[in-house]
C-alpha cells in the first residue's frame, strides 16, 4: 500500500482494496464474536484497525470539505464509546482476577488508543489548521491499521516461530517496532516535501 508512488492510479486502487478488505474483516469479526464466540481481543483489535483504516481513507475526501459530515461525527463518537467500553472491560478483568492478565492489558491498551484516535481525529478534521493535515492523517491511519492487523495475525498464527512462551512478546512488539518508524518516516518525507514545494521561491 505504501510502496507505489502516492497519488498514482495503483496507489489509489490498492488503498481502496485495503480499506474494503479491512471493512470485510471488521464485519466478519464483529459477527463472529457476537453470534458464535465472544473474543475480547479479536473485537478490540478489529474495532481499532478498522477505525484507523476508515480515518486514513476518509481524510482524502475530507481535505476538500469545509466541515465534517454527519458520518464523520458518527464514526468518531461511536469509536469513542466502543473504545471506552473496551477500556472499561479491561479494567473490569483486572479487578476481577486480582493479578496480571494479558487479555485485560490488551483491552486497556486498544481501548485507550481507540478513544484517543477518535478524539484526535474529530479535533484535527474539524479544525484543519494545517493544510497538510489530511496527508499526515492518511498515512498514520492506513499504516496504523496495518500495524494492528499485522499484530493480530502474528499473535494468532506465528507462535511456532518463537522458541518458548517467554519470547511471545516479540510477536506483540515487532510490528509496532517496525511500523511506527515507517509512519514517522513517510509523514516526514511526504509532508515535508509538500511543504517545501508550497513555499514561495526566493
């Protein structure tokens, strides 16, 4: 998704394919945990990864609009409420077990960052003080979603690559350790280039 040159036809097509794929994953995950078997981790990461993808995808269109549409307010408020619920559930698990719980920790982490991302998005998209805000939002949203989805896939399917349970933390941290620097790099490079090109020549 980030490899093709930004703005070209292939980049746009891959971006749409990725967003619709994440939408499908989100719907199927919610249906699974609602109708078949409750899985707090799957629900939390599905909500977070989809909202980040939505935020990044939606920012492209919002750059041409003067104010947020109803759907943007609805998405932000819904994500905040769901994130608060996930966060509260994690706190409940901690209080009930009375000891460390990886599931409780994950719910607290993903719940907090879902709320934080939703509030930040609404504030940034409604104010638009920086004319390049949408590009930063697009990059951080799409790549942030990819990091979350990759983390879920790694934890669920790649345990056989890690010798011993004491090293499982590698699967949790590696996607973030690789992905966050990439987000910083792409934002710095892409936004920096746009800002430089928009400066008047001396």
